[in-house]
């Protein structure tokens, strides 16, 4: 029986009354040890959040064959902006373009009137697929069938995850991801362990440096992971994943063994609550992440339990919203100062 005991992460309140409660799970790993878990035994899929770990298994082979832009887009879930498409195309030779097996898609974020038709390049995972195809050529693996779970690339990835976790995965379930590649079922705790490992081994390959060098290649305009990468000055790498995932790998002087945090939103991909939780997670660690804009009408309030007890004293230093956020969920005046007798049914008298 799988654990689906989602816990509340935050409330969105209108003039102090909760209208929306967002459920999910969060886990914090210090090095290879679980530090704090709030609902983190929930089983889910790692989806695209796991791209930095997936590409890590072929990073050595790809190192001298990709530009820094192409390295970054290989671990991206991009918007299909011009810079993304160019970096993806640079990974493959023109004669190899037909091997790409991402679904035909439109850009993830579109601007203006769209006259384009769906293409494989536009899929948010096209960079990873192209990088896998290049790695297949370099390793002399078959490129036909590279999306199948029995392919050598996927088997190497599974072995890597098992190595990080120090043994077997809690689940043996493998599903087809939205892009066609296999995705592993893992608990949020296990996912956080893999992101802590990214910090532990940051100097073993180019994954960390590529994400920090080219943050806009990871997501794109106004994307949460790109914004975190730009806000934290090279000390945090962030990666979104479909259906409500955000992974953070953190270098911090208080945690020399490396810190990994994974947030999972129960109802799926919703950047506003994910962004708000991330603001508090990073805020108690001393990083300044802006809110999604604008925070009008409803205001969000996190549940203290998602922050480790040792860090809750720092929560008072995190501003729940910015001074410039509009406050439109209430009237700024007291009606009693304008109307007399309206509450008790008497004739009202306007002052």
C-alpha cells in the first residue's frame, strides 16, 4: 500500500480567512542523512526534476562534445525560446535530427499570436533527448529504442540512483514519462537524497557549473528554477519537475556536507505555491528569492512544520510578501466611520 498521506504546506487567505489549502510533502537531506521530513514518505515520480542526475551518468562522455549552452539545455525543461532551440540543435548533427523521439509539442510558454505547428524541438525535454542520443553514439549504444527502460542508458541511471541511496529503491515501479523516457517511482525523501548528492559531488562533473553559467537555459522567462539559479549566486541549483516538483541542491557554510531539499505539490504543477514555499525554504537559509508577482488578493501563509525545528527561529526574518505587492482582498477603511446603524437594522445615516 503506497503512502498518499499528503500534508498541508500553505494556506492562501483572503482577509485572514483560508480559501485555499495546498497539500504536498517536503524533505531535507544533509549529506547522506535525512534531516527533516514533513510528509516525505509519499511515493511519486521524479519526472523532469531528475534530469541533473540522469545526465550525470553520461556527463563524462559528453564533456568535450557540448558547448556550455548545450550542457545547460541537456538538463533543462525549457520554454522553447530561441536560445533553447539553438542549444538543442547544436547537440546533434543535422542528419541525426530525425532520431529525436520527443512528442510533437508547442512551446511551453508562448508569446503573442502563434502561427507555429508542433515540433519535437519545442518539447521541454528535447535537450535531454538530444544529449542522450549523443551519449549513445559516443558509448556505441543503440540509438533506436533509447526511450525504453531496458536501454543501457536507463539501466546506468537506475544503478546510479541505487548507488546514491545506498541500496535498493523503496519501489520498483517504472512508468513512461510525458516525454516518453522512463521515470522511477521514488519517495520524496529518496528524491531529496539525490539532490543532496548533487551538492556532495558538485565538482565531479560539469552539471552544477552549466546550470549556474546559463540559468535561463534551464527553464526560461519567469520560470522558478531559472529565477532561483540567478538569485542564489551559484550556491544553489534548482530544477522543476512536472506535476508539482522542485528540487534544490544547496551549498551552505552551515551544512558542509551538502543540503538537498525536494518540494512536491500534491495537486500538480502550480508555480505560485511552489514558489512561495521555496521562498521560505531559501529564506531561512539566508537566500533572498522574490515572490511570484503579483501577490494580489489572497496572501499565502506557510505551515511551520515544513521548516526543520532548528531553523524555525529564522522564519521571523523572512518577509511573507514584498512591500510592492498589492493588497486587494479587503477594504482599507472601517465602514463604521462612514455609516451609522447599518449593523443593527436601523436606518442608516451617511456621515
